[in-house]
C-alpha cells in the first residue's frame, strides 16, 4: 500500500503543477497539519485515496473553513484496510491562548482518554501527530519541543510507523526525513513524502 504524507508547506508539485493522474498510485493520504484547507480539499477532489488529517498549531483560525472531503482523525483510531491509525494533532503550548497547543500534562490527558479505544483496537499501527516526540528529531525551543507521552506510546504499542510534521526540513539542524526508534520507523512528513506500507 502506497501512502502519501504531507505537512506544513504546500507542495508546488501538487498545488501549482498538478497533472491528472498524479495521485493514481496513492492508496492513502495523511496530513500532519498546518496546511491550507483548500489545498487538502483540492487533493481530496483529485485523489481516489481517502485524506486523513490532524490539526497543526496554525490550523483552526477563526473564519478558516474545514477541508472538504477529508477525515479528521483527532483523538481517534481510524482503520483503513486493516491498518489502525491513531491521530493526535497540535504542538507544545507556547502561547497562553494558542489553539491546538497543549502542555505535556494536557497531551497526556488526551492520551489517557484513549485507553478504552486502544484496548478494544489492541493498539495501533501508525501514530500520526503534528508535533514530534521528545528528543526524537524535535527542536530545542519550546514551540518545537516534542511530547514525552508520544515516546511512551511508541514504547508501549510499538507501531510500525510514527508520522509527524511541525519540524520543517528547511530549518536545518538535526531533524531527519526518516529515522528509526526501536521497532518504529519515524517519518517527518514536511511538504511531501511517499512510502510503502
């Protein structure tokens, strides 16, 4: 199964230079947040694959529409072709009134509320977040610091993939496009990345 991941910056390849058939071999599209909802709706219109998304720290501004034809998987375990996909959007809280921003304690509370879903689904295969995990390709500044509770999820459930955004590869630094954490392949979805599940 071929999965397209997207995040943080609209790809000119799809957005400006779209040609019919570009998405024909894609089976699933996952957005890790901070993308123009019109861009997501555009992709959902021309792709035959479902488009799943979580929110980034810049999403949900007043007057901004929700992307049409897409599935929000915030705090849900979405099952596609037998693959269990857990979604947790947002970033570390760095602004007292910031939308889609959470303290470590708040994100941990979100995860605790999922315990029954996780029990009945027997875990998950892909973790989809906006922010990275703590000390796993995250940044040193508070806005780009990762969540420790994500590492705990990886340790406990050992998913095959962990897909996140938020850390732009154009920033430089220590972030990698693809990394490994124990049994989990970690993918930074910045702009676009395709992989085979």
